[in-house]
């Protein structure tokens, strides 16, 4: 019985602290997106340029036609940029150092990227 009580107290303690962490992250998301306009490019001065880094991670070569010089690939694209509007004091949010925006296209600014594929079509990412 005593082991059951200890186990129960550990579970309650873990649940209580996990819930607090979720509340801080929820508050951080709310504060970051409050008055955030995803249509505005994230630069302090409209004349400034914004560096967007693109990384391509090749997953698979699906097909290769040497005669017609066609290659079909399966790849992941990763875009990296700095949005100064999405910065926070980590001490205010229980030392949270990073967040992810799963539905990013609906929440934050993203670069307009058009993948040009001469053989097939233009593909907007």
C-alpha cells in the first residue's frame, strides 16, 4: 500500500509540473502571435533585405533518364531565417529556448518560394 501511495505522489508531482510547463508554452505562443502580421516581411526597415537560407535533404532518387537528362527526386526542403518579432525573454517563460509552429503557413511569415522545374511545371512551395 505504501508503494502505491509513493507511486501516486510521484505521478501527481510529475503531472503538476508538466502542466505548468504547458501553460508557459501556451502563454509564450499567445504573446508571440499577439499583433503579429504574417503578411509583413520580418525586417525592421522595409528597405532592408532578409537572408533566407535553403537546405535540400535528398531522400531518394526516384528515377533517372540519362538520355533525356531527367532526374526525379524525393527531397526535403528546409528554410531558415530570423524573424525578430518572434523573440522572447526565456526567463519569463520557464527557460523555454525554442518553439515550433506546426501550422506555420497559417501563423507566421514564410518566404514566397517558387520551385522552377523546366521539364514539368512551376511548383509553389
